[in-house]
């Protein structure tokens, strides 16, 4: 890390070619990138070629089965499914729905069809066989309705995913091998279908799909070797990930992340690095799970840290959300959070005040607690233990819809995101003892900001995290700099500064110290990283219905809550402590019994068991000191 961090970030930012990155985004939007399709295979081959052209080494497309059966831990391979064309028409409207001209209108894994059928509504009695069901909202498309469609021999459905969305159909997914077809429609199209139903008209449907065996591609690459003295199993300095899947156009989600990773790769490939930086482009969750599973099985070293790029090119003014830096989890103390946030702060200002003394950017960014709604969840899970930070945007009013088009991507935002990822990786890839000492100071400043920001506390002890808890995180994060040669005296002095600040803030903290609530410890009984989709397939019908209802009410909140609870099961904490820790880590307050209900469902499915797990407790302690578990 020669020179200041600001100089490094400014230099990397200058080297990012935003025009080239936008060309990559534009090319990727041409393919439907379903996880086991011809489209994602073509996109993977394209990315591999561009990675080689960018100067990256070891470029390879790993091909995993897309058979709907092979599993890596609880992540199951996608089914092979490539859509060709689909149409739905009613008398007088020959092409009400026309895929692929209207993106996202065909539900993923729809069954092939060449037929016509009567239009019905969910509340109608006695559907005739071969009906096409008009579903008013995604919330109504639940397990009970699917069961009735099977029972009464419906052939498919049309659903309005968001009644307020007039532009671009929203995403709808069916399970692999489904016997139904589905169409996603906007409110105006649903109105036409309702009028056709009122006239007793039938819908004509054509769905042309290819289900012949395909592959699930995972593209890997690394920066070129510059130092022959490095040991052959030297851990990667950083892993940069970006998921490759999603239907066309999928410009911000996630062609932007793929392109930003390529742009970061081009810059890093041209720099002298002491440690390698690796890149993975894969189908979201399952593709990275397959890659990490292979890495763990082969005994390969895990990277020092990871940066996940998902939805990083959003035009903030059009799409409605700031750049989000989602922190690595609290149970994995590490310098990664402080480093990535420092790189964001060091970005060159696009505008300055009248005197030039103060940066006056109009773009926004925020930090959030760990949620784990993308690939970084696989790496950061307790089962793997790789500290992982995500860059993305939220909210995004066009997400998961046909309106996620190239015009929603801002080249300068794409450039900023690529620069943050590349700069963070460059720091870790070049750091020696002097740089590690400077990183220690950075960790202390970052921790101090967190400690002071939690004051003044409110009456609710869950409304803010105590300075003592944050100081402990900071001290443990400092320890992760020892492998880079950080001076013990420097680390001790920085830790002492945090201790002093904790002592000073204690006078303003009027809550009693948090004590363990006790109870039989809970331990993980599922294999590998947590997978909410797999859990929902394992719980009983009553719990599954409750999960589905809560997801429909607030998907993001429920997902983050379930993930936080799963990651708080550490083999040493009881139910009450797990619930309290999860709320503190997620910074979400639940109604009484909510967390206990999820844990009970997990226990009923055999995913959580009571009883101490010494191995897990020891591994958790090692990870808190900067180690990893395989």
C-alpha cells in the first residue's frame, strides 16, 4: 500500500474504464441467464474471454451439472431449462404477452405448452380442466393455490407481481420440472384478461422451452503471478465475486456486478501484487456454493477476505437507492469492514465547495449490518468463515423486473464500485508490515466511529449496541492484521486506545452489562452454509405456510432475521441468547416469540439440536481470532 490510501483509490478510480464496463453490461443484457440454460453458458464463455483479454490468468469455466439433483451441502443444482419463446393471446388481442420481446413475462421453469384454456379466478368454484388462473398478486400464489391448480388440473396461471408497477413485468419462478406454465403480467394486461374472462373467452398459449441437459458454469480467474518466492498455497488476498445469473435484461442485477469485477480485474492484473486476487462469476448462491464446496473438499486455503458485487451500477436518481456497503458479520471480526469503508470515503469527489475545501458529491452511500441476501452469505457463514463485504444498491424500484434495462445503469457509479473493490483488494494484496500498522490505525478510527455513534442509548437495550461490544470487535479485528506482519506494539497501543474510549463512554451508557440468559445450548445440524430456501423445504407444512406469509409481508426483513438467527447458533448459546444476539447483529427488533418460532421450526426440521458442541464452540473462538474453519 505505497503512499496514502487516498492516492491509491484515486489512481485506481482513474484507471477504471467506465465505457468498456458499460459495453460489457450491454452485451450481458442480451442473454437470458437462467442458472442452467444455454444463455448463461454463452454469458460465461463471454466473461471468460473478456477476463483473459483483461490480463487475468488461470481463466477457466468450471462446468457443474444442471440436473436438479446434485447437491453441495443444502444447495441443489438448478434444472436445465432454456426458454425460446412464449405467447398468450385472447380474441381480439393476438399478442397480449410476447416473450422474449416482453422480458420477464415467462415464469422460470414453465412447462412447454401449445394449447388454449378457459380463464378463471382463484375464488371461482369448480374450475374446468385446463384452466388458466388469473392471480391478483404474488402473495396469492402460495402453496395452497398451487395445490388446487394440481388438484383441479389447471394448466397455468397469470400473476401480477406488483399491482403498483406499470412498467416491466416482475420475476416469477416455478420449481424445476413443473407441470405448469406461468406468465407475469402488469396491471393493464391483467385488466384485459379479466375482461376476456367476463366475456367467457379462452386464452391461447404457446410456451416453447428446451429442457435438454445443460451445464451450470462457474468462471474463475486470478491475477497473474508476479513473485515466484510466494509459497504455492499462499492464501488469496481477496476473492471478488459477482453472480452471473438472472433473466434478460438484468442490467443492474447483475450485469453491473459482472462488469465491475472485470473492470477491477483489468486494473489489478496490471499492478505488482504480492498476493493473488481471485475472481468468481457464478450462478447466485448455488454456483458459488459448488465452487466453495470443491475448494473445501480439496483442502485449498480460503481467501483473506471477499468483496461481493451485486447491483453496483444503479443510477441513484432513477432507481431510488444509495450505494450500500453491507458489513461482514459481527461474528467474524476482521479489518475488511474498515478497509472497504475507508476506500469508499477516499473516492475522489465529483464536485467541491466554492473554495474547493470540501467535497460536495450529490451521490449517497450507507453502511448496513450483514443481511446475506447474495453470494457473500456462502463465504461469510460460520461453516466457512471468510469475512465478506457486499457492495450493492437498495432500494431499486426496477429490481427483478423487465424494466432493469441498460438506461438504469450509471457509468460513473459502476466506476466507483469497481474502484472500491479493486482498491480494497490491492491493499490486501500488497500489504507488508508498514501497511498493516497503518491498517491498524484505520481499524481503530472505524471502531471509534461505531462506538460513539451508538450513543446516547435509548431505554430499550436492543436499540443500540454497547460500546463494550463494539470495542471487543475492534480489538479482535486488530488481531487479524498479525499475519501481515503488524507490529505487536502498534496493535497493543491501538487496542489500548479502544479500551480508553470504552471507559470514557461507559459513563454515558446507563444500561447494565449484557449477561448470558442461559438455557440449553443450540448447535447447528445442517451441512454447510445456511440456505433459507432449503430450510423452507425441510420444515413442516404449518411452518412453511408461516414462513411464506412472513416473506410475503416483508421479504427483506424476514430473510435478514432468519439469516441472523441461523448465524447466531454457535454451539454455546441457548435460545434466548441466540435471539438476543441475532437482534443486536441484524439491528432489528422483533415481536415477542418471533425468533423463538423460527428456531423451533429449525429444530422440528432437524436443522438445530440442543446440546453443547465443543468443536463448533472452539471453531467459533478461532474465527473470532482471525482463523477459518473448513
